[in-house]
């Protein structure tokens, strides 16, 4: 199922996740650091929601207090809780 999330406090403007049975099938991030986000998208394919949250939650970008990876984790937490 496809989920869309509006990140807060980062350069990216939208996170689009395709999740089936708790596994990430696809991840697209609009705007932000293109190469890094494509790399992250490739790495998380096939991983469980819980594993991605564990690896990405809390990563910061500069002094923003968050980052695109952290926002991906937040989006996955919402999906997991059924809030997305």
C-alpha cells in the first residue's frame, strides 16, 4: 500500500512509501539531497519497518534537530501505528 508523508523541518517535501506486510517495497523522497536519498531508498528496499526505524530514527542534519532519514523513520512510525 502506498503512503504519503509531509516531512517537517527538512529540505524534502514529500516521502512516498510502498509497504506490504511490514516490508518496504519502495521509497521515494521528493527534493532534498538527491544522491543521498536515492541511496537510502535503495538500501531500505526489502527491509522491515522496524529495522528501518531502528537504523534511521534520531539522525540529525546540521542543527535542524531532524533529518530526511529521521523523517522517514517518523513516517514509518505513523504507518506502524495506523495513523498514515
